[in-house]
């Protein structure tokens, strides 16, 4: 029986395939040079992110520190939609699964407006389960009819689906913000991953709360750096900023002096 013919190593063919893979690499990394970014407008945060902001062609994951921080994580997500809304990029989409809003209630028009989000600019999609929610987000991204997409899901996200959503966001290009439960497995394809915890807010002289504060941790930033900050939401401008340093409650020495009149 004749031996099989030896395989011929084709250098030209190999070089051609490598060149094709190099052209494909930017798509696999989900970064488009012309896609742009969505900056926070906070220099300390933006300098940690490639391009000075959140990539507009990528999946960004948000998770609360604990189940008691879910409302704060939702507020952080809405703040990103508000900033995208202000660029007049297009319609905003919010996809919700039954478990995605567990313990948080339902999106409320007046509440969204208080955060700066115009309910008329938002399309709310309810899905029967996690699989259909992921399918809906992918279809919206691929339609090219979105300025930003946000998803509230209560279960795990398989690596293959995470990859599909990232590819869809990159192809659009359109940012996808995914709010996950605190103990859910991380979305492996996410370009950034944020962890949000509640923090005591400042109060006025009557003891009334004047702003919301969140402990924001950037756990992952592809091609960027991690970081953590204490952020404050301004209800007048609907913007996030770094919380001001707490004032020293001690009065200056001169304030305690008493003037004696003979």
C-alpha cells in the first residue's frame, strides 16, 4: 500500500491567511477607530478608558455590589443612557426579562424623567425569558435603529451569547449596557465591567438628602486601566461627578471667640 503523499508547506498561502487574520483582528477586538466614545466628562475616569470614554461599539457590563445596591446600579445605567440621549444619537432601547427587575419594581416615566431620561425617547421591550431578551438585544443592535441599547437580565449569560452581543454591538456600532445581578457570572466579552455600591449622600442643614452617591468600581477595562471612585449624581444637570471632599465640621478658631464689651 503506497504511503500518503507528504503535506507541502505553502509559505505563500500561510502568509495570505495571516494577512487576512490581521485584517479581521480589529473586528474581533470590537473596536472601531471611527466609532468614537461616550466620555463621562470626569477626567479621572476618562483617562482610565481607551479613547477617553466608553467605546460606542462595545458591550459594557454593570452589576450591583449586593442585592441592596440594585437601584443604584440601575441609576448608573440610566445616567449612561441620559448622556447618550443628549448626543441625539437615536432611539434608546431598554430590554427587560422577568427576573431583570427582581426587587426593583417597574420603570416609571416620572422616575426616569427625574434622572434626566425622556420617556418619549425610550422604547421598552419585555421578554418572556433570558434567551428571548438576549435575542431581542441582538436583533435591535443589528437593525441599526438604536442610539443605545440597555438590557436588564436576571440570569447567566453564556460565553457564546456574550460574544454574539459584542459582535452585534461592534457591527452597529452601538453601545450595549447590560445590567446583571451581583452574583451572576461575568459576561466574558464585555469591554468594561462596572461594580456599583450605594454610599451615604450629602444632606442639607435640615437633614434632607441633596444628592445620590455611588461607589463606582471599574473592574475591567480592555486596553485600559481599572479604578474606583466615589461619584455623585447632580439632579440639576443629570450628570455624574466626583463627590466633593467632606467639609471639616470643626469651626475655625476665630469663629469661637466671643467679643466682650466693657
